[in-house]
């Protein structure tokens, strides 16, 4: 073994009698014994250190302390201090031995050129400690306790009276050191019972020192700057409130359209039920002789506070433009639906004027119900057509003999007949028709897919 690069871990024979696994067998007069000798590439054994980290109070009156966290449980170093490794307690338990531990499992060794925090602490490398170690500020961590570091050293926390006998002990200072620290202003709030927090967060001492020098507040969690107003939430558009407002506006528009459509369907169904019933007599339409009564009621004035319909977050140009476009579109849709309803569910009486080449239709009156519910008599003559007005022109027509009577109520329509229709867009065409060519006109009542014929007058 002297000429190779491997060495025996243990040269004491008693170790192999007590710890080694020996296999033996006999073949006739020969006895074969098998022993596993642990070998290594290191001349000298590695040094093993157990690492313990304890909190250090910041002063004598506070329960806060600083502590070095995220350290390994064991540190092993070669005899020449060129290589090291960090081990866990589970790995060390797999090793055997008392004074010297023998491990059957291998572990990687790191170069001392890149020291870790534990290696830098052992060799007092201040720059590596400053850059690699994780010092943390812990709140309310100091409790009365006595911890044994070694057989001859103790660590005592917040113990007022202590009696011990140490004949060979000495101290570094005869009097305690005089240290003055600035006041630490930790942020306190009343939301501790509301905000859920899985574990206590740690604060870096550098940030605490920086805040103490600036005489500012010290925050221990991410929610505290938001509660104190140090961090503003980005007011981007659209946010949650604006999206809810826009969705509510669209839903209200859809529900309004649905109510209008359902109202029209109910009205059509009601009209059909009325037509199926027996028509009342004409005496039902006689005006009662009892005079009406009029009672003056003092109006009650109430003060109403009109609040803004939109949230303050919507007072932005994109929200205003979007709201204006939505309202204009809604009004346009309502107007279109109203025109469609007016043209679909009414009987229209129109005046047709034609010279054989050009035909003009002029609405005279719109009637409810179907054409079969009206007794319409065409006029005997249509004369005296004239146009009045300059900017807002109207066509005046005299029609004699035009009669419109309700079949069910026997009422005659007179007041609703429009004999002065808007003729701004047909003025020139009618004048050309009346002067250059002969013309004829007639009255007709139109409904989709149904027309009541009338008399043509030439």
C-alpha cells in the first residue's frame, strides 16, 4: 500500500476484530478468510465540525435578535485545508465508529477557492462571510434559557440571577461594553387578526440598520407597505371595478331589449284575445253624465342626491368614449326596433301619385289592427293638390268621400287623417308630374302581403 495512492483508514488491529465484517470458509485442509479493509486517498483523516447557530440579542431590554440561518449541520475539512464538504445529520448517522467515523458512502469535496459561509466562518474570512452568509433579524425570539455549547461553556438568555463556579474562567472585559443603538420603529397595525400568514418572515439586519439611520418605519411583511401607503397599486385600465361596471351596463341593455321584445309579444297576444271576445255595444262608448272631480293635492318636494353612475376609476377618456359609443348604439337599436314594430303591426293608408313613368307614395294615416278590422271607403275624387312651404314643404290634398270605420266599435276615424304630408323630398318630382304629364292617384291600405284595392282617379 505504500507505493499506491490509497491508504488504510485504520491500522489498529482491534478495529477489525470488533468492527470489520469477516467472511470465512474451509476447503479440506485450507481455511479462507475474507476481510474488507477500508481505504482512502487521504493520508490523514478529515476533520469533522458540528455547526450550531444561536440568536444574538440586539440589546438587554428587547426580545429581538439577529441569527445566522441556512447553515449545514456538519462541516468536514481535509488536513491541508484545501477541500471541504457540508454534510447532513442523516449522512453522519450512517457512519460507524466512536473517535473516528468510517463512512461507506462517498460525498463530493469542494475546493477552498470558493468558500461557503460555514468554511468562511471557520477561517474568519470576513469578505466571504459578508457576501455568503444569511444574517436575519428575528422578532420576539429571545426567551429565558440556558444552552450548553461545550462541556465547559454555556449560553444564557435573559437570566437575572445565575450562580456557578468556574475556577479557571476569565473574561475579556472587566466592565460591560457601552453600546448605544438608534430607536427601531417597527410598523404596527390592527390587521394582525385579518391578514393570514403561514410563517413569520425574517428581516435583514442591513435593511433594519438603513431604516434606523433614516429614522423610518421598519416593515416585517409584504402587506405592511401596502397598508401604510408606501406602495401604490397600479391603476391600470380596465381594472376590476371598471370591468364590473361595463358588464353591468351591457347586461342592463340586453335586459331592456328583452323586456321590450316580451312587451310586444304580450301586446300582440292581448290584441288577439280581445279580437276573440264579443265586441261591446256602442252604448259602452257613451260619455257618462257624471262630471269629473278635481282635487288639488299639495306636491311633496323631496331632495334627491344624484350620485355619479360610474365609479371614480371610470372618469378617464377610454371609459367616457366607450360609454358614449355604447349609449349611442343602444339608442340607435331602440329607434330601429321601434320603427320595425311600428311598420309591422299597423295598417297604413297611403296616397299613390303616378303619371305612368314615376310613382310616388305618400303616407296618409297609420291604423292599428289588421285591414280586415276596418271598413275603408275610397274617396270619390282627389283634387286641389298643392305644395306649401319653402324649407319644410307639405303636400295638401282634398279628398271627398274617404271613410274609415272600425268594424267592431263602429267608430269613424277623422282626426288622424293626414292631408298635409311632408313633401320636401318629392316637391320637384310632383311639380314635374303635374305640369308635364297627366296623372292619376288612388288610396290604398297596405300591410305586408295584403292590399285593399281602391278606386283609381285619372
